[in-house]
């Protein structure tokens, strides 16, 4: 059982962590637009026919998945 005085502090820490994660996601989204090869790798599927455009970033998704897997693996080894 957690004492009643610990609950606000715990909720505060969780809110700070979520805020930092949202800020980090915002920075990543701003910087991704500056990297010209993101979304244009060989293996990304792009079909354009008249008014219809289909885009599926397969190679980019695989590269991102590999990078995140490596990051989470290294962080989990503590």
C-alpha cells in the first residue's frame, strides 16, 4: 500500500515524464523534415496514377524499427 503523501509525487513524476516524451517527439518531428533521405529509401513503395497516390515507406519502417530495437535493447541492459 502506498502512503497517501506519495501519490501526488508519483503522479507528478509521471506527468513530467510524459511531458518530456511529448517534447522529444516534437523535436524529432521537426528534425525529420530536414533529413532528405527519410521516406525516400530504395524499397519504399510509391505508386502514382492520375488522382490516386499510394505511398508505403517499407524500407524506412524497417530501418526505424531496427534503430528503435537497438536503442531499447541498449537501454534495457542496465
